[in-house]
């Protein structure tokens, strides 16, 4: 929870300009990359894939190399 609360106010656009041009920008995500939390956490669904897929063109415009691994979930994409 602390991580998500800390990221709540993050300004991604402002952070982009702080990444030096010499550093590569790589984003890898499985197309089924989702984490479903149980009843203790309100049955919340955290989709990691959707924001990447929906914003892929913008990420690529910002020089990110985006790879969506078809059919892989969170764990499979990490491997």
C-alpha cells in the first residue's frame, strides 16, 4: 500500500525530462499482466498491461522501446 500511495502524486511527464538521453528506455509487459487481490484487499484488480497498451504510442514517442508479450501474465513475463 505504501508503494501505491507514494506513486499517487507522481508526475510522469515531469519525470520523463529527467531521464538522460544516453539511457535506454525499455518497457516489457505481458498482455495478460494483471494482479487480482483477494477479499482482504477489496477484490481489487491491478492491470499493468492496459495502461502500457493504451499509451504505447505516447511511450514510443518519448523514446521508450515497448514490448507487449502476447498471452503472458505477470509471472511469465518476468521470466
